[in-house]
C-alpha cells in the first residue's frame, strides 16, 4: 500500500497536511485523537490513487491546545502510520 507518508506542520494550528505515496489504489482511515481527553476528534476515510495523494484535515482552530495522536490505518484496521502532533 503506502510507501511513504509525510505529515506537516507540527505543531499545527488550523490544518494538517498529509501526503501519502501509494504503489497501488487503496483505501485508508485517518484518525485524529485528543490525548488529554482520550477521544477521537476527527475521523475520515480516503480513497487513495496510485502515486501521490494529498489530504488536508481542516478547520482545527477550535481544538484545544495540547497533544494529539494521528493514526492512519488500512481498511483491515492495521496501523500504517502513527505520530504525535502538538496543537498551538
């Protein structure tokens, strides 16, 4: 599936940009969780094309300042990429 995944900026304010380079077409689930409150604040599904896919998670300005966890999973629930992000 994904050969390279890039996430920026970190820290973020109102948007998170995700770039996923795929060898084949596939689907994924993107989860953004608030670590302090232990809850998922954004979840979205993405149909990925072969090549570079750019996804933006927007309108994050209303989230509280703090630590967040971003997880990208395949449709089987297997984690493809996980990172911690900080909201300014």
